[in-house]
């Protein structure tokens, strides 16, 4: 059996030979992050796929992310090392369901979280990520009603932050939805000096915001941010300890970039099984055999691209 170092060396050599680009999401396992050219959140990876010159892209993430790259870069070959790397949140809404919902609310603007299929994006007016969701909402005329899909927790947070008329689809990320307010109370007691970082997909968002408003978090700093937003915040913070409310894969990058600081997962078992399907062995095979190519039908890609480019233009 080959060692991690041997597999990584083979991948690096083959990547160079094929002039390939390897992108990895912040939730990937450490050994996969280590061989990537770019590690980031959904927005950073979408921008990198579009901006970089390489024509062969290995996307170490989940299916909707590779689809997004294929939509933005139709001239490039986008490979997903495991075609079964899906997303429970993306699976919570079909294009047929969205069309029916739109028909019940004519004139409403549809904002789709990036964790959606290409076919759902094609039915949407805007796409957003957790990093730019508020900016997208604020770019829409204030008199417009908004249908936000599919994450109800992110949508509820946006409604609270902007005061806008936002109808919510009742979808959720099963990993973030499992994070409850009781977990927060326990973590704050366990780590009394730590600042608290939370992803807006978390199931505890509404209770947490309410607790902040009534002062029951005892003045502890609360940072609601995307994964890359958390990284930026930690770099600029004088604090030495942080409770991290998102998938545990982010802690590797946080620790690598901030070796003098300490990070505690809000839920140590917050692990996305889909993200963890990507392994070094699968990345190597993907490069060797150029599998598994992700393509999007042109009609769907054209309509989805419009919504994505509207977001990227902000």
C-alpha cells in the first residue's frame, strides 16, 4: 500500500505533466488540501475555476461545485474524483418544485444558494454563497419579494439581518442543522476565553441571534461568517482561542494558518460524509484516467450562468 507522501508526489507530478488545476474545498481532508493549488469556500473556488488558465480542472468537492465550475468554464474539462459526492442540501429542492413555488408567487425574485443543482440555478434570478448572500439580497430592489432556496437557516438569518420580505424553502444541510443552541451553551462554558465563529447554515442560528439580543451569551463575541470569512476574521483577531461552528474540515486550515492559536469544534462529529468521499487515491485516478467529467446541458448551463454571473459581478 502506498503512503500518503507517495500518493501526493504522484499527484503533483501528474498534475504538472497534464497542466491541471486542483481545487479543494475547505472541508476536504488535510491530505487532499495539501495537494491543491487553491483551497477555499464555494465562492473562492468558483472564481478560481473561472480565472485560472488551466484547461483541466480536478474539483475536490461535491457535485454541485463541479457543476458550477463547468457552467462558468464551458471550454474547460472539469473532473470530479467521485461522482457520488453529493449534498443533502442541494438534494432538498428539485427544479420542478421550484417552478411550482414560483408559479404561486409571480413576480418574486428567486435567490438560490450555491448549494443547488445546475437545473435549480437555471430557474433562479440570482445565485449566492454564504460569503456574499447579504450583498446579493441588498442588491435586489427593496420592494421585491424574494424566494430564497434551499437553506432555511441561512434564509432566516438573511431575513433577520436585512428586514426584507423573504420566503424560505425548508431545506437544510444535515451537518449544520445538527448544531443546536445547547451545543453552543456547553462550548461557551467549556472554553470561557474563546471567541465564537458560526456558519449561517447552522440549525442554531435563530436561537443564537435571539440569545445575543437578550444578552444571554454574556457579551461573548459572535461572528457569523462563511468558511473563508472565518479565516479572515481569525487572522485579524487578537484572541487566541476560537469555537468553530461548521464542518470540522475547516479546523485544519485554521490551524495551519494560525499556529499560535487554538480551535475547538462546536460539534466534533460535524463531518460531511460527501466531502470525505474524495481521497488521494480517487484524485490520482481522476488525473490518470481523466474521470469523472462533469457536464451540464447547454440550455441549463446558459440560464444558470446568467444567475451566477450576476452574483460574480457584485
